[in-house]
């Protein structure tokens, strides 16, 4: 007769391990740049290259999306990384007199 593993552990002192399910991937967040009427296109490209490690071509493409659609995605990150990038880029924009708005939003 088959015994319950926990009963066997209690009676025989055996170590029974449980298999745990797969670990869920952390939720990803997109860093979104929002259009405004004052931040220059060149500055947006600079921010994308400096803080999001985009090539000049990629940065230009994202900047044009921001310009034409009102927003553009700079990248996908874990929540902590996305929030840090938003804070760093926003601080840099403020230091340079630009009202660039960035947000971290769930993917």
C-alpha cells in the first residue's frame, strides 16, 4: 500500500522535498516619452542615446514617434530599472531646462 510522503517522513525520518512551480517572470514596464511643445528633438535624441543606449538611428525613430503620435517607448525594463531611468532622465531634462515628461507604465 502506498503511503503519504508526509506520513513516511514522520515515521522514518526521511527527507521529502516538494517541487515548486516555475518562477513567474517579473512584470515588465515600458518607459514612455511624452510629447510637449518645448523640448527639442535633438534633446530627446540625446536622452535616448545617453540613458537608454539607443543608436542615433533608433533614437531618431523613437523621437519621430513621440513627435507624430504624442508618445514613444524608450525601452522595456523591470519596474525598478524603469523607474530609475525615468528619474535619471527627468532630472537631466530639468537640469537642462527641458520639460520632457517620461513615465514608467506596465507593459
